[in-house]
C-alpha cells in the first residue's frame, strides 16, 4: 500500500510515531477530535536532579517521564538510561507503549521514562543514588494504580529493585506492583527476563510458518545482544534456527555455520560486552554490515533508526522481526514492503516483555505467584493470537503488518475514549 501520508523523511522518533499514527487514523477515518487527543502525550514531566558522585562532586542529570495515554488503564512502560535520551524519543516510546498494550489487549495505557546518562560510566553506588533520586523525582506520577515503570535500554532488574525500594520507603510499606521486571527474590515474575526475546522468537516462528519457511532451516541475524537480542538469539537457536551473526556496541560477530550463542551469553555475563570474544571461524563485521548480511530472519534488537532509506534496499533478509522499538523508519518501511520483505512490527514483535510485565503486576497486586510454565503458556497464547489477528487483517486489506497492527491498537484506544466520553 502506498503510504501517501508520509510528508517528509525524518529520524525524529516522535515525528515518526505520529506519522505511523496518521496512517492508521486515515484508514480508520478517525474523528478529528480523537486524532487531536491521541496524537500527543497526555502528561510530560522533566526533572533536573542532583547526584553526589563518588569523588564528592555534585552532578545534575536530566530525566523524563511521559504518559502518552491512560484511557485503557494505568500508564505502562520502561525507563531508559542512555546518553542520547531526549524528550521526543521518550514521547515516541510512550506512544508506542500505548499501541503495544492495546494490541495485545492488556489493560494499560502507555508511558516511558529516561535519564540522559551513560550508565557504564557510573559506579554501582552512583547508579543506585541516581536511580533512587530519579525515582523520588517521578514519584508524583508513578504507583501501582497510576504508572508502572519497567526495564528498558540501560536499566535492569537491580535498577527496578531500587525504584521499588525507594517508593516503598516513602510510603512506609512494601509496594511490589509499582515496577515490573524486578528480581525474582523481590516479587519479580518467573519468565520476565526472557519474555521479550521469547515473544520475538514466537512471532518469528509464526512468520516463518506463514511464509512456508522451516524454522529449523532458517538463518538468523540479531543486532544487539542485551536483554532482548541475547534472549531472542538464544530462543531462536533453541527452536533449531542457525544464528549466524550477532552484535553489540563493540561491533558484529559473524559465523556462516552458526555462532555458539550459549558461550557468547556466558561471555557477556562475565565481561558486560562481546569485545574480545573469540571462537574458531569467527569473522568481525560492523553493525552496519551486519544488517546487510544475507539471512532468513533479521532481528534488529538495539535502538531506533537502524533500517533507513540509506540501507533499506540492501537488506537481504526475508523476514524482519523488530525486537527494538522503532528500528525502521517509515520511508524504509515502504522500501522493505515493495521488496517483499515481511516486517513484524515492534508493537507486535517485542510485546512479550510488557505482556509478562502485566503478569508480574497482577501477581504483585494479588501476592500470589504463578509457575514459569503457566507464564510461558499464557505468553505463547497471547503472542500467537495477536500475530494471527494482525496477519489476518493485513492479508484481508492488503496492508503492511505495521499498519494492520496500528489499526487494531488505535481502534481499541479510540473506542475506549469514545465510550468513556470527554470530561467534563
Ligand atoms: N521496555 C519494554 C518495552 O519497550 C518493556 C516495558 C514494560 O514491561 O513495561 O516494551
């Protein structure tokens, strides 16, 4: 389908999120008033806050929490620590969370947070102080019934534990459901750590099945080897696929016969980076080259704007499964579509994380915990159902999967808004 609504090429994530929304709004013939509501975030908080560093100096950091929409439930979405964090990125990520939660039909709105910082430059103590102070600064917004953060790029289960503890100290009692993605020992959920990667591998398998591709014969390239990329590579390998290349910030690692993913995961666990990893027959490639390697399934699982007009015509994958949020620009999307490359969009492909976050939140509220099998089964059901629903609509209306996913998600949020009415 020609996406005539794309007026100009941009790499501003918020403009991209709005362009994607506009395409769906046009196709849905969405009422002008509803468009005005859903095109912008409902709440935005910017905080500049001091942190005492180990050397005694005081540094001031900037952070954000944006709630795009809370019509279908409490705001939900991760917190990112990265030097490139900015308000438009956080706005986009918050909007994508709204659609993601609506698409898999969990009772949440969308939010995102971020701090402009490279966490690798901080000591553990500095990281803890920064996290606790940021949690205090945004505590007017967050809470189990209001807004529930989770890990994202540069944060992890330990950071979530500190946020939970900080909010709990303020309140004077333990509040497990204020964040998800916590360590198992402090009210985390079994299966949460691998959930995004598990979801990615499930939709990759479903996409392969649809295209008549045997997953056990498939070759896979994964960009990013963090929580999402690492687990995606591992799960696809467990399904029998051959993972020929992965990368992290140190660059790409390629082996045409398949990499030893368990060894790489262990290496990263020990060294925090793939830098220095070696196995016989290994070739080094850049992150750019990695995206252009011939493969059946490409999983961009790092940051935004990786597949753009600059490289979209050189992508040699049959299927792209977006583990990251926003890895493909709208202009690149069109090129991939025209070239017959099957793209499973972020709001569907990486929704396994927030889905198990929802399970964790429910368990925390009830103080009643489920088995890992139960969690994985429920996740599998939701991913398979959501993929089928999006694929059916895409085939029926001859749309890209992204557009079909947006149609389902935006309609759910728009309908909820209409039924609730506009206050006052
Ligand atoms: N940061 C993840 C995402 O982008 C997870 C969000 C969550 O679990 O709330 O989907």
